[in-house]
C-alpha cells in the first residue's frame, strides 16, 4: 500500500509515537538510540553512582554473608585445593631429544617412504606443532617445488591435528602446475584422513579447474564437485563464490547447457544470489558461444538467427540486472556494462549497435550525443543512413512492436531511468558507474558501427577532458580511434594521433597500430597529402620498431603505385624512404640475428612461416614500385640507370629466396621479374658505382641486364619490396650519378656517419664465402642465366662449364648484333683475367657449345620425369648431379658423369658410347676451384692456337675456305689425333665421301634406298664400337672358345664346363 518510505514516515509521525523508540526507515538517516543503548552512553559519574548504590549491601545480603559457607568447609573443596596445588608444583615431563611429542599419533609409515624420509619428516614435525606454522612452512616449501615431501609431511601431521589449510595449499599447487588428477587424488585423500574440506577448499578446487578448462574431463569433475555441495550430508553450504567458479569452468569449456544448468540453481535472494561477477561470466559466455562455437555448414541466415537468440537472452537478463540495481540489491560496475555492450556489438541488427550508446547513458549518466536510430530527431539531424551490407534484409528494420501481441519496442530496456516518487518523496538517486578506458573503446566501436564520426569525436573529447572524466587513453583506445579515422578517410588526423598521443607520450605502438594508420592513408589515396602522410607514418615506424613491419611496407608501396597524383619526384622520395626498410627486411629473410654466434647481439630476427611470406610479398611490392617508375615517362631516360640496377639486384634476391624456399614457378614467363644472380655484399652494395661489376669470390662475374622492351609485370603477383636506395633526383639530369642516398642536406634528411665517412670493407669469413658459393651453385644448376628460366633438356655447355638451355643459345645467336639486349647478354658469366672471358667471348656459334647428355632421375615406379625442374643422376653410380656434388662431361659426345667415376676408371673412351676422348677434354660442370678454372683456361688457349672450337670442330675463319669438292673432308680434318686414328680416319673419310656422293642423287627412290643403307651401316659401326670397348672385353677371355675348368678359367665361366659333342 505505502511503497514509498517517505509516505510511510509521515504516517508514523502522525501516530505521535515517541521519537526515541522509532526505528530507522531510510538507509541514509542515522538510527535513533534505543533506551537500552542510551545507558551505554551515560556519563561516568552516573555509572559510578549506580555502582555505589548497588555496592551497598542490603539487609538480606548481610544476613546470608554472616552465615557459614558449607561448601568451603567440605572435604570435596579441600581435595580440589590439594590437586590444584599439586598441579602448580608439578614440573613438565622431559621427553627424549630424538622423540616428538606426538610420535604415537604419526600413524604407520607409508611403504613408499624410505626410512630416511620418514625420520626427516618426524624431525620437521617436532617444530611444527601449530597448524598455522605448518601451513606457512608447507606454502614456502611448495614454492621450491617440493610437493611430494610436503604431501608426506601433511599426511603424517593429519593424525594429530586439523591441517586443512596445508591440504588446500597442496591442492592449489597441483592445479597451478596443471596436474589436475593429482589435485583430485589429494582432495579424496584429504577426506579419507578425516580432514574435512571447508569452503576455501571447494573455492580453490573450482577456481583451479577453471584454469585447466582446456584439459580433457575437467568439466565433469568440476560439476561433480559443485553438485556435491548441495548434497544432504555436505558440511559446506554453496556460496556465490562457488557458483561463479563453476560458471567460469563451464564458460571456458564452451558447454552452455552445463552453464545454464548451474545458473538455474542460483537463488534470487540471499547470500547465494547472483552478483556482478555472475552476470559478467554469463554474458561473456553467451558472446563467446556466438562467435566461436559456430556449427559447420551454417548459412549466413542461420548465423544471424542464432546471434539474434543470444542477444535476446542478454536483453532479458539485463532487465533483471536493472531491476535489482534499482532495488539496491546489486552493485553494477564498468566491467558488467561493457560485457553487455560488447554482446550487443556482435548483434545482427543495427538497433543492437545503437543501443550501446543508450546503455552508456542509462548506467553512466552520459547523455547520447547522437539521436537514436529510427527516431524523428535523427531524421531531422540529417545523419546518413546506416549501411549494413552484411546484415540480412529481415534484420535491417525493427517492426516487432507493431505486431498485435503488443510487444514492447526493441531497446526500451536501455532507456534512461527516471526517479520515482512525487515532490519531496522522490527516492534517492542511483549510484552511476564511472567510465574508464574500457568504456572509451566501447563507445568508439559503437560509433564506428553506426557511422557516427562526429559523435565519436565528441565522445572522445568528453571522456578524455581533464575537467570531466579525466580518462587517459591507452593503446587499445588509440587503436579504436584510428579505426574511426580510417572509416572517415582522415589520414592527416591519424598522423596527428600517432605523433601527439603516442610518440609524445612515450607510448610505443606495435606493428598493428602502424598498419591501421597506413591503411587510413591507402583509403584516403585521392587526397593529395595522403602519400606525404604515409611517408611520415613510415618514418615514425622506422624510429620506433627494431625491425621493419613487412605488412606496413606493403601497404605503403601499394599506395605509391596506386596514388593518382604521383610524380617522378614522389616515386624517388618513396624509394628513398623504403631503402633502409628493404635492407632490414632482406636481413630478416636472408640471415637474421638468430644465426649469429653472439647471443647478446640484437638485430633483425630470422623470419619463418607466414611472417617470412609477408616479407617476400613486401619485397615484391617494392619491385612493383620500380616497375611503375621505369616503365613510365615520369623521369628522363638517362636518370633510370641507377634504378634499373637496384631493381635488378632486388629481383635477383627475390628469385634466390623463392628458389631456396621451393617457390620457383616454372610456368612464369615474366623473366624480367627474376633478374640474374650476382654476388651481393651489403657493404659492396653501399659503395657500388654505376657500371662497376662486383667480382665473384673465386673470379666469376655476374652481370645483370635489364631488357627495355619488356612490359610492366603483373603487380598483383609480386606484392612487397626493398631497395638499395636511390638518389633523390628532382629535375635536372646529372652527368655522373652521385652516391644514391647521400642527399644534399637540403632539409629532406639528416646524414648519418656511415653516409659521410667511408670505412674499409671487412673481409668475408669462411662461412660467408661458403654460403655465397652454395647459393650461386644452386642457382646455376637450376636456372638458365640468359633467360632466367629453369634448365630443361636439351642442355648445352660452353668452354667454361656453364649450363644453358639450347633454345636460349639459338635465340641469342639469331638476334641482331646491334640489339641492346644481346649486348647485355654478352656480359653474363664472365671470368676475370682469363682467356675464357665473358659469355659473348666464348660463344660465337653452335660449334662453341656441346650438348650435355644428362640422365633423368626416375620417380617411384620407374616413371621418368620429363617436365621442367627435372633432376639428373650419374648413369654409372646413380648419384644425383647438382649443387654439392662435382660433375663432369666428356667432349665431344657430351655424356655427363660424377667426377669420381672418370677419375677412378681412368679410361680414354666414354663409358656410355665408347667414344674416344683426350684427358684434357673432360670438362667440369660449373667449376668452383681455381685449379679447374685454370685448366679450362689453358685448354681454351690451346684450342684457339689449333683453330678449333670447344666442340673440337674447326673454328670459322681459322683457315681459307676449301673448294666445294673438298668439303667432304672437313670433319675429318678437324678431329684431334686419337689412338688408332689412321684406320678410323680412312673409314670416316669413306663414309663422308659416300655421303657427299649421295648428295647429288636426284632420284627419290634411289635416295631413299641409299639412306637406309647408310643407317644400317651406322648401326653396325655402333655395335662394332661396343664390341671393341676394352672395359667390356676385359670381362671375357680372348683365347679360343674351348671349355676350361679350374682356376685357369675367367670369372665369367669359372665353375662351368661345356662338353664336346
């Protein structure tokens, strides 16, 4: 009837009840003193007078005092007096030193304990007679990981005292070490020894099981322990702390059915009623189940419907929370408000996102700075319509309140509360929640979803104002603010946030912050200042992070490529900024500081897995920046030379890294993206001058040519990069290009000591030399240096032992002499200070190369691999031919073998075709030792003196041309003298003469018959050569074919005898 306390107070006053006996009706009014309480506040004199009055003996008391006390004179009193005197005079009993006072109550020794452990525990218990001292000792020893010893000690002490706290410490230790089964065993052992668990024991158990919710079987154990508290014989009543711990186990295990089962037993009132932690756990569990536990094969509509059900459960729960809050039965905090807000943010309706701002207004008394979604005020404010492309059509409009069921409008549960009562009878104001950093992030995310950019700025200013809420933004708040700026394409404001709120406040942003800021510039690419803002962000990243972030570099390079207002100077400035970052990324991909022998030295970390792929993508994207600059008319042609060299160097590095990682694409026809291999040294790169060639460690030179007629590559296929930076060339061409990144102190950069002072290059270590040689061998065994395509048969080799594709040689020879690309190709694979010279010096025609006959390695099952990237093996030993193994081929037949085979056999005929050869005609493939290079150099010089080519054929122009009739003897004249050469020369001369004679046959039938005869003759010659092979003939006896027995027989016929017929 009278629900208002003020009205009830007036009614009581009307009854004229003495105020001294009135009870307190309002919680904010001091209670009046009762009469029994007033005596306690009486003065000292009054108390003393009352004591005097009571101290005066009455007449009856005086009479009883004069009478004799029979109890004092009784024998019972005298006997008790004697016993009291004897007890006071008795000395304490002295026990032996090696005995403990409770030795008889230690129980039987555990068979698993040794005698030494048993005696050690007894000596420890001698000084631990108090349960508190025992618990302190057990906790300190558990920190030293002495769990087994303390368990023995507590078991022994349980026979003489209640040491539940010590048992709790052991259980907590096992759970912290993720030893769940051991903790449960200790819990059961504790009950068997009459050490009954208390409320703290169950709290420790359930809390520890929530720590190990990822372990199998933990949820069933936690539910069993929690439900045992409600058993009739339980000594402990379940509290809300136990319920919260059990809810946390269910939430972390992802079992919502078990969670609702535990939550259904929570009483509405009393000490076991739900508190703020209970609601926080349930709301977070609902949100987690909607995001993580997604059924397989679920459609978008089903996902939206499932989220809708979860949001409605949270809304109904919030109505109960607000009701208890208004009745002062529940105290809400910021964590509870933000838990509900973040549940709304994952909803399927825009109304859910907008209700977050109403939630903040309801609980924190912060007014909405943007009208509610769908309200008349919002339409009048001219705010844009919320675009929700990922929201199903049926959830974009809220019309449930228009149904005949008279359902309340969605979002009414978050409306601001109004005081109850009239006039002076208004109830006391609510205690609102004070916002913090979590609230600031929540509001910014809500404004981002409802596209309220202006409101986001106003909320930010309100909450961070020192005169209002004084919230100091943390890193998460700043990241969310940057996301709002990215949505609004405010790249300049993003740079300002980075500089003022992070750099000036000594907040070190992680790589993710720079990615958000750089993506803002990419989204704002139509702004003429976006490229400048991106450069500032890149500069701050280089000053903040130890290693460059590849993803940020990728986005900046993509911005440079797609910037519609870019000029030549913009590309040059961008490449200048990217240069040090690219160097750092190359170190992360190539070497890394993790491979150094100095453990304390810090440097770029070696990247693996996905991070390594991101770095490679960054290098490819920077390569695209070079392509955009070189294949356009943004700068003069004479200024492109240094950029072409840097682009080629970067391309070679990308190709080498991809090949080492098994990423070579054999079908890629854009050879210009891969470049040529050359020895790269970081110090040599810094000091390289235009036109200068860096020599290989053992004498080789690898020139890189850039074809000018190639079209720009596909940028999407090669996203990220790094360069050896280039000059900041503005407009005027320079006759001699200065050091690329040594800029002129014009305010654009601050020179470093390494840029002003030249230091002597350090000598390479043995490990570095070996690593460089291995990388070069890998590349040379797999890639054609002319076209940078994978090697595939037919493969040819020149006098230097370098392998090429035969079609590449033919294409090279067919080019015009004044072709620029052919001129660059001639500089490839040169040998310093040698007769071999460069590729152009060695190869003038097909006579200067020999086709290398390589045997392909078979797959499992005997299948032969005939595609690109094939593997080769030695036909004799089966050893794989490639980098890491020495291989040779024989001139003129071209058969390839392992180096050890030719060395061990020592024959002068080929082991495959029986073709004779000289010792000097054994050519090592891709030689690396100075001895092999020197031998090839001498061989080339000797052949030039004889007028022969590498294939032992007559060199063009060495002698005067013979007449037409004498051309038949040309091949025989060019052969080197070999064993048995007279007879063989005559036979070859006859064959050639026959061929020459047949060239004049005009009749087709006669010519066909002649060709067949010649083919049969050639086949007989091959069989004859095989029959004359000394290696084969050595297996048989050349004497008469008669039966031989005993030791005189050769090993092919030993033990067998053929009888005469």
